[in-house]
C-alpha cells in the first residue's frame, strides 16, 4: 500500500467502523450485510476502504466467513463501547427495539424444551425466530449468518464457532403398559426384536445405539412405523402401537403419569450431549446474549436432577 492509501485524509467515516464492528461480531460479511441492510459487495468495499485507511488487513478470509486478525480484535475492543452507546442514543441499539433472535435446533427439543424455558423472556420484549433441522446444515447456516444461536448434537470442530455444553439428554426404552405386559417373563432384548418397533428412520439410529451401548449387541429388527418426528413416535407408542427409544425429556410426563413404562433401567444409559453454538465475539443484539444466558442457566439447573430423567426443563430455570 502507498503512504497515501495508508493514512488517507479527512475524517474517518463512522459507517466504516460500524460495518467493521458488525463483521467482527458476526464473523461473516454476508451476515453483517444482512444485519445492516446492505449488499455484501458494499460491506466488502467498506472493509477494504477501512483496511486501506488503516494500512492493515483486519480479517483473514476463510471458506466460511472471516476470522479477525489480532489488530482487529484490539480495534473492536476500543470501538465496542462508544459505538454501542451511540447506537443506543440514536435508537438503533439496546435502547431501541432489538432485532429478533434467530435460534435453530432439533424440532422436538425446541418445541418441548426451548420454548418452555424461553417463554418468560417474551414478556420482556424478546422476539424469537425459530428454525429446525439437522445439526450439520444448521451449523453451516450459522457460519453464514442465518442464525444467532444453534442447539447442536455435536461440538463443531475448529475455532470458527464457539460451543458450550448445554445438556445431556438421556435415552429411555419405553412402551405403553398393555404392551409392556406382553414382555413379562421374556428375555428383554430378544423379545423386543420380534415386536413392533416405532422409529425415526429406517436405519433405526437411536434404537441401534441403545442396543449397542446397553446390551452390547446388534439390534436385529425392522421398523413397523417410521415417523420423522419424535413427538409422532411418542404418540404412537403411547397409543400402544409398539415400543421405541426416546429422549427422556420428551416422555417425562407420560412416564410420571403411567401412560408409558420404562422397559429397562440400565445403570449407564446412552446419552446425547447438546451444545449451544454461536459465532465468536459479542453479538450486536443484546437479546441474543439474554437468550443464550437463559438457556445456559436452565441447563445448569437441570444438572442438579439426579433422577433417571436427567434433563428436566419442563418448568424452566
């Protein structure tokens, strides 16, 4: 860069700094453009203009998003407070109407757990926009700026995303009482394999994992019914259609009321760990932090439950 490009002349355009701070917080030109209401080419041009003015590169461009270089972290730390205060004064920040929080994750978990936990925040002015899907595509969409927070069933590798332990969901082997009576006096694993199995998918992912973890053997069974929604499986099993393996949070009420029975209670049940994932840095929207903290507080509260139904969020934190 030439000396003229490095230092420029005249006052620095605050819009360049606002755009820089948004890119730093979101880790993506695309996400920053969407949040600021600009085109991606405009955001790219503004960052280049700021880099030319400062004489430094600010971000390392990656296949998915960008990573701030050390000077960018220092600059963001100096700019955050004054720019946030200015945004609040002008009604564009925490003092005005905050943008909706975009939360994504498994449909059953969001419906049965997430919304119950977050319901008190709605009265505080928090607006939620939920998206459902599988972990891998949701994490890709998080990197691209489509979501603020993702509940994931695995910890993402690398440093492009920040993950915190959210909860351990325990899997239980269940059936309706009348169905359970058919198993009286019979060897459990073998007997179940000949009875109707209600599952999420043809390859029996949850049931196969239970068999491998608890019984140390392969599951030899075919699905009687496949339902790509765990709540549908719960309905079918409760109605007496067959047996299944479900996360404990989903069938807690049915087990407590007797509508379902535990068919087996192993000392070491299979567990699926859920993570709360976001892009690195402080989010521009204060309600994202509020939702994140509320979910994590509920997770910490649930860890004190030592019963077989380990994940007990039905009452919130």
